[in-house]
């Protein structure tokens, strides 16, 4: 998840680059840009959720079981 606040993952571009280099498909997503129903669809198709502390990480409870 990506945010435009004072909380940032400083090396997020490097994390994306390295993850993709090693065969993982990772994308930056700003959930606040989507309506709630679309947010839940995105999260349901997500295997790994990375973000800075905050309310958006409560979406983790909608990840598929075992993820």
C-alpha cells in the first residue's frame, strides 16, 4: 500500500524492484483511491500486504486464509 502522508517506506521502490526481479509480482496501490468494494476485491487477491502502520492495514483481515 502506498500513502501520501508523513509515513513512508523509504526504500519502497527498491523493494518493488528486487521483488519483481526475484519473480514476485508486487504493485504499489493507494487503497484510498478506490471505493470500499474495490478495495476489498484488491485485498482478496493479495498474498502479501505491506504497509506503514495505520487503519488501512486492518484490510489484512480480508486476506485469504493462510496468506
